[in-house]
């Protein structure tokens, strides 16, 4: 078993919140991949500004998870 496979196996055994924290930390070590040219950054900035202007327009984690679960049932 490779080192990467061992790490994946161990990480898979972590509780969901700890796996999410680990992913966040690992992603922070990578260089950014979005550029203004692809429109992704502009869209993210627009959405961030929308949420800053009206935080109630966003979803709570519970609402987000419920929406995902509902979409998987379709």
C-alpha cells in the first residue's frame, strides 16, 4: 500500500467535520486555479458581495444539506 493510500484510508475514518477541516487545510496549500479570464472569480466575488449586502439571502448549513438531499431523491 502506498503512503497516499494509507493516508486516504486513515482520513476516511475521521468524522465528517474533521475530514472537512483537513480538506480545507490541504486546499489552502495549493496555488489558486481560477483566473479572472474564466469568469469563476468574477462570479464568486459577485455572490460574496450579494451575501455581504444581504446575509439572509444565503442558506444555513441545514438548509443547504436539505436541498442537496432533496436533489438526490429526484
